C-alpha cells in the first residue's frame, strides 16, 4: 500500500512539472 501511495505521489508531481513546462511554452 505504501509503495502504491509513493508511486501516485511521484506521478502527480511529474504531471505538475509537465503543466509548469506547458505554461512556460
């Protein structure tokens, strides 16, 4: 369960970084 939560957090942070990159471009 903890591993799954960590994976979800990583995916969310990754999507946030992608959104920031899109806003810059």
